[in-house]
C-alpha cells in the first residue's frame, strides 16, 4: 500500500517536475496564481551546478563523495549517488567499479536554497536507498534555516524510489542530504537522490525600466530597449508591458499592436519592444515606462516618473530657396543664396549646400555666398536635415553673366570700325573725283589728254625777239 501511495504521489509531482524542467530554459509559468517553481534539479546536465557542494566529513575510510551517476535514475539519465567519487577502503577498488559505498562515510550533498520574496515553501525530492539492516548506515535529509538544522527524514533502505516532501520556513538556507556509514558491512549500493523541487508562493514583484533612448528618431518601428529582472531565486519575469503618453501630460496608455493585443512582451524572446507610432499617437514627444510581471503573477507598480522619453519625427522638413529666383541671370561671379527651412516636430539640425555636382558643405545658417562662379548656367542645391534625420532638398537653376557691360565695348569697336570704313570710303571717293576733274581743266579730250601750257619766265619773249633779229644783223658787214 505504501508503494501505491508513493507511486501516486510520484505521478502527482510529474507536472511540477515538468514545469521545473522548463524553468531551466525559460522562466516557468505559474502552476497556479502565486505559486512558482523556485528551484528544480534533475542532474541531467551531468555535473553539479554552482549551488551545489559535495563533502565527506569522515576521512577514516578515505574520502568518498556524492557525484552524478547513471546507475539508477528516477527520471531521465542521471541522478546523484552517495559514493560516485572514492575508493573502497579495504580493496582499493573504485566505488563505481563495484557500485558499493565505503565504510566510515559522512558524505554531505548540500544545495543553497536561499530565496527572496517567497512564502509557503515546499521542498520535495525522490530517493532510493539500500543499506545493511539494523546497522549504522542510513540516508538523512536536513534543512538549515537561521543556522538551525532540522531533520526531514532518516531511511535505512527501501530499494525503490520514494518521495520525500516537507514544508520549509521562508528563511531556509540550505538542504543537506547526508549519507552516513559505520565501520563495517558496506557491501551495498547506498543512496541515490533525483528530481529535487522547491516551490513557493511569491509575493515580491520584479523590477524593470526602459533604457536610455535617443532624443529624436525617425525609425519606425523604433526598438525600445529595456531591462527586467526578478529577485534572486524567484520565479522569474513572465512578461513586460510598455506604457506611453504623448505631449508630456495626461494618462499613460498600454502599448499594444495587432500582433500583440495584450501588450505582453517576453524578455527571453527579445530584449526590445518594437514601438510604432502608428499604433500610438503619431509623431511627437513620447514618455515611456515598463511594468514587469513575474511567473507568480506579481506585477511591478508603475513608477512615479517616466523611465525615458523620445521625440518621434517621420516627416521631412520643408525647404524653399528665396534667392536667386529660378532661371534668373545674375550679373556677378559672386552670388549670395538665401533659403527658408522649417520643421514642426524635431526642428532643423543643419543644411547642406552644393553647386552643380560639387561636394556638399554643412551649415546652420540659411544663407551662403559662393564666389568665383564661372559664367554660364548653373544649379544650386540645398538640403534641410532635421534632428530626427529626415532630409529634404531643393534646387534652383540660374545663369551667371559676370561682365554685363562687355557688349558696350564691342559696340564701341564696331562703331569705330564702321567710322573707319566710312572715312576710308570718303577719302577714296575724293581721290577718284580729283582724278576725274584734271583732264577737263587742260582742254583735252577724253581720247587725247590736253597738253599742259608752257610757262615762260619773264623776259623770255624779249630774248626770243632778240634772237630772231640776230640773223638780220649778221648780214651787215662788220
């Protein structure tokens, strides 16, 4: 009958053990409201964890320790055996070679059970024991609370797996499973322990907070990073809620999405919450805080002030060039460009300007002067970037005429050239006219030019007359 009761109790504990097994991977969900698995150990890792310590407080037969064994198990592949480490004091053989414990042992397997925030603690585990009848070989279980040892049970041999379960005080410190032997008759297996579970009612809530956020963002969704933690040895965080408000006043609202209508975010799935302003209040200044709920349904109280704030801005700024006008002709190679840029949510951070295909230059002033622009058609570009990183740009086409009065000099040269040609033509015509008048004045004709009259010096006629009379005078005798 005792075996039947033990077997029934074993089945009843399976659900608790299953939850405990999951708790090694994830924070276990509550078995029922307020009840959580505080500790579970099935030794399936093959080694003792940091909570555990194995000692032998009787060195008379050599040192023999508890260790992980696969010889007998309640569930799975491993359990803890009282003599896994050590040698037979009489033969020198390894205990595992004969699967027997040694004489003169006080092997203690100790586990830290310190908890915080739990009440109504219950400790349970399975054990298997086979020792000499009526001798000084037995297995005991103790818990230590406030430095005081309290015995849970003592057993000298059942040769089957049995359940031990007992309530322990809230200030429990350790569980000690002790295997003791005398100096003779050690030809037995000893004791095994498996599937240790500590459950309790947890009444202390976990804590959480939103980590630092950028002042401005245009990222949609923006990952809200947070931390969440339960008390040491507590049930663990089950989920986290994100609460928000916009504009710096009013009540906070639970953040939900169509894919998560309850607004419960699991820390072990992702350490961030994808906040999308489309499922909140649109663009604007947001404040956030988180509320953590543990696997015992304890919920964190809302903080007195928000954990963090952030301005969400998904709209690009406006930008317009005011000078020069589009397609304007500018009579200078040094030009001042002016523009207006505004952003309603996060504000303008800076501008970037460049001419034609040049490299952008950053400025915070809505004006810039560029010198040395070559004559001809050009395009001036300006981009406005707001504090959230949104960008908008515009451009203007214009023409540069750096020497607007150059045509006057060309006109002067043309006038001079024309005047020179006119004067040349006038001179040429006069010359021709003079040449045409000379034959008419000499009595000539067009076919026979007139001879020029001979001019005689004064007295030439008289001389000729005298000469004509000379022959007559020569007839006269001298």
